């Protein structure tokens, strides 16, 4: 059966951490803008490993000897924790920004150049950077926490990951453009070196906001709302460990910014136990993620893991070819392809299929409805495989029985 399927349903109170389960230049390569840091822990507390609030009764830290760096779990990986369907788990995630070779591989030094004191740099980020457990030419940049096994999950089932809480672990982040990639590859970075823009978190009338300077070293800023989410949420695949950058049917680096608190991600189970994972934490991201990265910054996330058996899943989701996001207001089918036009087409096909599975809508009528009433958005254009997503209003189908 489908355990606990309501998006954003509460799951217990917050507690202190339980015992863990399972244009300043960086050396030679990276230019960074450098506003004066306002890393005020009274505004955004620094959540070092094992400290601060933890929502779930179970807590998974991002320990250097357990996380994957640049690769995604496969079916042969041993889980770092095993849950029953319906269980939730609080998970520490670590941003890769400040850890990479083009930033010096020393987060204390990198963030120190932006006024961040050493005690406000995450100890797990420092430990991961020191391990060097990543091949810079063959692996992706992302730090991945997991895998997380879910009892009874089998191929053909659907795993649903519900985001219950996302707590910023630090009051700062980074937006980078590197590798000649981004929407304007060949134009930016202008001189071919990595540009890493430091963005700190400051108080705002409606809550904390990120800020980026108008000019290098200037005292005027663009301020923008924070909307934290996990860029990577996925399930393990058979075969070799996949590169962390391109998303796929397994989820992974889908970068859909609607996956905020209360949202769900539905994924096909591809190996026994599902072996789920999370990573690539973001404080904010615009659709498209055009420069290459979002405002990358570490989060402490609480996620619930539910399983829908294959027979019931077919009725709810049809053939789940691509990841399906669900919010309180929208069904959000996705489409993925190296060619953005093909990604949009895949998303339209997925939307038609989900309307047929969920509501029994005939395909030609679903196609017409989508054209009249549904927005199709660009998720990202920078992850080797581009992504599109649709926002289907669930309220439009309230009278359908």
C-alpha cells in the first residue's frame, strides 16, 4: 500500500540531534566576488554535524567515509541506513562549492577570503575536501548522502520522497560558472577561469534573503528570497555508479526548484530497497539555472520515504518514464533529454500519460487541456541532460471521479 502519501504531512516535533545512524583569486584558477560577509549565527545558526535541531528521531550525518563524491549509488552499494516505509529521516547535506580544486580544495581558506570565520565553515565539508575521494576528470562535483534502503521496495514499485523540512546549515552560499558551461557557454566565463560569486544571507522584512553585489567589491546589492531545496534526489540504478551531473529516470540531479518543503518526488524503484540518496543542496535557484549552479549551500533536510506497490502505482502514475514532482497545488511531470526541445516534448508526453493514469483523460483531450491551461517551464539547461517540467493544477480536476 501507499504509506503516508499526503504532500507535506507533519512528522513529529523538532529535537536536538540524536545519535547518528550509519576578485580575489583562489590558487591559480578561480576568481571570486567578495562582499563583506554577514555570517551572523543569530540570524542563520551554523549547524555543525550532530549539533542543532533535528526533526526526525533518526539522523544521518554526511560523514566523509560514507558519502559519495561525484557519483551516484548503484544496486551493489550497501545502505548506510535502512528505513521502514513511512519513516522519515533527517539528513545532513554538504554543498560542493568551496571544496573543489578550482577553489583551492580548502573550504576554510576559500570562505575565509570572504570573511567567514573558521568556526562557521562546516567540519564535514572540511573532512570531505581532505579525503580527495573524487577523480577531478571523471567524477561530478556533487557530494551525495546515502544510500538509504527502504524495506520491501522492489523494482516496479514507486518510491515517494516527501520533503518535510530544509534548514540552512550556514548563512552563505556560492554561485559558480565554470568549465565553459552554462547557457552562455563560449561567452562566460569571459577569461575561461572559474567565477565563483559569494552570496551571503541577510535579514529581510519577510525572512532571510540572499544577496549578490551589483559591482565587484561594491556596497550595493541585489537581494532575493531564499527557497531551499535539494537539487539531487534519486534512487540507485543497476550497473556501474552513474556520474552525478546528468539526471535521468532515476532522478538524481533534476534541479526542479519546486521540490521545496511539502513537495514530493515520485520515482520508479530500479533495485531492491530503492537505495535512495540526496545532495546538491540549494538556497535558491531560478528556472534554467543559467550560469551553471544555483546558490549552492548546505542544508539539513528531513525527508519521508513511502512505497507504492507496483499494481497500485500503475493506477496512480501509469508508466513512470521520468521523475514526477507533486506539490499541494500541482502535478509536475518532467521530461529530460540532451536537446531542450526534445526534453519539452518528453515532458508533454509525460503530462498526457499522467492525466490518463490519474484521471482517465483521453490523450487528445489531455493535449488540448495542457495547451489551454498548463505552463511548461525549463528546469535547467546546464546538466548535460536538460530538463523541462509542467505545472498541472490539481484543482482543475476536483470534480473528476
